[in-house]
């Protein structure tokens, strides 16, 4: 068995059924071995999409997934996808080909120091120097990616190592023991007791759920805790979906672009229980103000995230699912009706001061109607820009999933992530929602969708601009617009025809219900373009 065959065998033993990638000479031995295996390869049209597709698949399968590229530009094209996965704690193993080991460091053709280039965007990285080390390297990579705070791990493997015969019989390790990496899963009993006591004393408790709740499979336990004790909950953008939008204890997404009543709930609480969230600047713009008025419990599996932005009164490190299973065994006093009533009053009295153009399609209505008409367990993948913020603000969560690039804010994420999610969950309806700017950042992946007959739906909010930057220029630079106009291109109907996709267009609120029905029920992949007035702003 050579190195390439050993690498493929390791992936099979890890249960990998699909790999997203783009070949090149430096990774060709691996591709030759994979062609003789049970693993399905999805050829993307650009390497970044391989990472985003694996990202979407990982989030839906809740398991580590794999992307593969060649050396040099193939590897460097993957960096943005790795940074995206790292920011959102998505478990990936990225395999990159490298030039022959004796040429590493000589700046030969298509050599790039991908380990150095990705140092701040991966949990760990390997350069394979010994073919016999492949089994334990792969075992460690999957272990690191999927434990603690999840994230991407890089394996860079030289061309000659892939071709070299193993010097000993292949044996895949059953377990991992790493001296320098020991994720702490043990919950500190003393801290847990303090958390329990703080919750019991609180008169106005509030939970802030982040993406870590979903990554840690903790939604059922959080929901039980909320319902048992009548404790209200807000979410970050990555925590959308922890509770359905219609749940009486859900009070919306907080932050700059969240619901005003969610932000007021945070400021009015006396105990904020942050779970699986970093509370970055978009969620809490002025943490120093919040620290002075609200007690904070911060629960996270990664101790490095606790206190990074917002100083907690009580830190608690551990697995969210386990922590809330323990909390659900405790008895807490029911939250005062006055606290819940005050939040409901704030919610119902909040008036949206934004004015919407009566021309074309109202983006808020579009997102609400789309998500209501989607299957209950459908997957909604939002891109980045105004479309993302309209989506987060108006998405009607039922029993499905909401995916987006939260931490890095990567335009072009939605289309590859959507087909990755669809491959991971072929029986679920998947819709990618993007702007005309983000669509053009990954529209080349329509080729991947067409060849593999992946029936995803792509909805484009078209306003002819890079809308969020245009809005910023309007408000900060006195409407001096620079570099943001997209004009009338491309011709979406011709693009849809070129890739054998269904095509739908809507330019009015009146036509929206019928067009959405036809779009969602189309048998196969489809594009729907909704014309949005460029004067409509997020804020």
C-alpha cells in the first residue's frame, strides 16, 4: 500500500463517503487511489467552493467532512474557506497536495507554504514527511477537528510521499493520545454550583444562544430548560434555530442588525446566560457598558473564548449538551410573569421605523414568505450582505436549519454550502439566498450543480449594487457611491438556460406568492431573481 492508498483507506475508516475537491499533479496519486475506492468525489469549479461545500455538509451531517486541493494556487485558493470554517467552528479536514518533499522550501513550480499561510485559520496542520505516519496523522486530524471547539485541520502531503510504499503493514489507530492536546470535558463542580445558585437568585434571567449550541447538539436540552423554567432566550445570528421563531420564549436575534426588542431584553436582564457564543462586536457593540449593569454567566466548550470580549461574572467550561442535561435535573423557581410580560410588551410595542419602497419586491416580505412556504425541515442558506441581514431578521424558523457565514462574513458562501448541504441531506429541501453581488462570486459552481444534478434552489435578491457597502457609503460618505454598481448584468435567464436550470423572476409583491410556489416546487435546480429597490436599506 502506498501513501495515497493509505490516506484513502483512512478516510473510508472515518466513514467519509463524499469528498469535495479539485485535482492537480501534486495530488494526482491520491485521486488515483480514490477512484478505486467507495468514496464519491465532487469536482467543484474553484477550490474555495470545495471548502464551503464541505462546510455545508459538515453542518448538516454534524460530522467532520473533507475537502481536497492540489499544491500552490490550488491550496491558496482554499484559504478563505478554511478561515470561514475556523471562524464558525466547523469541523473539516483539508488535504492539500505538495511538491516532492526534497523540493520543499526551494520555491519550485506551484510550491506554497500552505501550513504557514493558514497558521491562524486552522486548529492544527501537518506536513507529512513519513509515509508510515499517515494513519496516525489522519486519526489525529479527525480527532482535533471534532473535539473541543471544532474547526478545520490541514494535512499537507508531498507528491512523492503519496507514491511511496509503506514500510510496515497498514494499521489504523483505534484511539488518540496527544500530549499537547487534551480538550477538557470535565465540568467543574464548584463552578456548576455557583451557576445554579445564580440562576436561582435571578429575577430577570435571559439566555443568549450562539452557534455552539447547534454545533454541540444542545438544542433539545436548551429547549427543555427554557420551557421548564420559563426563561426567555435571544440568539446570535449563528444561534438562529435553537428555538423556532414562533416559540413564546424566543425574543429574536440580538446585535446591530438584530431585533431592537432583543437588545432591550439584554440590557433589562439581571442575569445574561451566554451559551456557545463569543459575543463579537456585531452582537454586543459596547460590551463594557453591558458589564456594568448585567451579571453574566458564560458557558462555552473553549476556555479561550470565555471573557475574550465580555467579562463574565461566572465562567463555566464544558459541553453544552451535558451542562444543560445537568441543569434540567435541578429545580429552579419559575421566572416571574412580570419579566416575561415586560419583554412581550417591548416586543409588541417596537415599531419598525424603516420605510420600504413600494416599487418591486419588499425584501422583508420576501424572506418571511419564502421561509414560510419552504418545507418545515428545509435548509435555508443565507449569503453575506444585505440579503444575510434581511434573512436573519425575517427568517421564520420552523423545524429546519439556518446556515450562513457568521464569523468571517464570506461572500459567495451560500451556493457551494447549499449544494454541500443538499448532498449531505438529499431528502431535505435546500434554498440558497444571495444578492446579485454574492451570486456572481460563486456562480461558476452552477456547473457543479448541473453535472451532479443537485436540485438546490437559488434565490437572488437583485438590486444592481453591492448593497451593504452602498448603504454604508450613503450614510457615512454622504451618498458618494464608489465601486458598488453592478448594473444590469448578468442575464440570469441565459445563465439558467446554460446550466439546464429552471428560471423564475418576480418584480412585485403581488406576484410573489405564485412565483415562490412555482420556484420551490420546480423539479430540479432553479434560479429565481427577485428585483429589489436599491434604496431599501437594512438599517
